């Protein structure tokens, strides 16, 4: 399912307007493109972490890339909320660190 979702994600355009609208984690709806702001709660795998804000927490998938941040770091993530069964998860397209540096994620599988 991840490969299919990532293929769809690559086709979706992200407008600059979306990057300026922060969505509370509790309001991140399946099937939507969101920008979330929060703190890394834990790193659960080399390519996945849990992001939390005052409204809740959510898994963020950056694979096949490595997580480019640390536990406790405040970040923003822009990506697609998986619309499949199971818990909500965001397929990240971009991560912005507190210092303003931006990490873009390529989701491709060979």
C-alpha cells in the first residue's frame, strides 16, 4: 500500500499556499495534504518518526530516506495523510527545521 500511496503522492502538486497553513495534528484528515508543526516525540524506525503537538500525535514516514532530525526537535512537515485503513500516517514531502533549513524527500523505489 505504501508504494501505491507514494506513487500518487509524487503526482500531487503542492501549492506554496499550503506551506503557510499549519494544520493541528488532530485535524489532519485522511487523503489530505497538510503542513504540521510539532516536536519529534520518538524515532520508530530509520525512516519513520512520531510528531506531536498540543492536539495529538501522528506517524510521519520519510522513506526510503533517513529521518533527518532528532528526538525533541521542533519541526514542520508537509505531506500527504495516508487514506488507507489503519492509523493515520503522513507521507512527508518536505521537512523544515527550526533553523529554516529544508529537507525535500524523494519517494521512489527502484
